[in-house]
C-alpha cells in the first residue's frame, strides 16, 4: 500500500490537473531501473504531480509498475490510463503563507500623488486621492476609469 491515501475527490482534482501535463519520465524495455527511480523522484520533488510513459504492452505489468513506483517513492497513484501513469506527492516546503500585497486588493485605496512645479524652484505638492477598484492613475497623475471591454460587431448587432 502506498504511504499517501487520497479521497476520490482529491484524486479527481489531481487527475484534472494532470490532464495537460506531458510525460517527464519514460520507462523503456529495461523496466524500472535505479536511474528511472532517481529521475522520477527528482521530478516528483520539483513538480509534485508527474506523468510517466511506459513503453510496454502488458497491462498487468504496468499496474504492478504503478504500485511499485508509488511504494518506493512514497507517492499516491492517481491514474493509469493506457501507457501513462500519474503519480502525486506533496512538494516539501511549499506550504508557506501567502503574502497579499495591499496595493493589489480590490476596492478603494488612498494614493499619494506628487505634483512638481514647472520651474523646479517650488516644493512639490502632495495630493491624496481615493482610487476605486475600476480606476487607475495615469502617468500625468490623472485618475482614469478602466476602459469598457470591446465587443464584436456581431454581438453589438444582436443587442448583447
């Protein structure tokens, strides 16, 4: 039995995430060699979710290969479809807290704008403006609203 047990919902999420992946490890005619194990382990540490292509026509051997890989790499077997095997292992050290940048949050925010004099002899004027979520500050210090999305001429003629 593999070290990691997943619920069907978790397995489904990982299958969906693996759909667009390309195989990163290939197992040829020599089967599961130490070099293949080392490569698969490195790929799991780097990516967490990997696909492995097996060049063997024996389905039972591929099933056994998936179970062996999962046991030796302490990974969870996600899927065996055709000649592709999908394995998942959580990436170590990836659970760092996410830092949210205050300037990227939605809603109104206060922005300081410096306006310099044209001659350069006077002090710069500091203005505080409240900028809404759909507004931005232009290079000249003006507040501009976000542009409306462009719609195609077909949609405009249909009334949408």
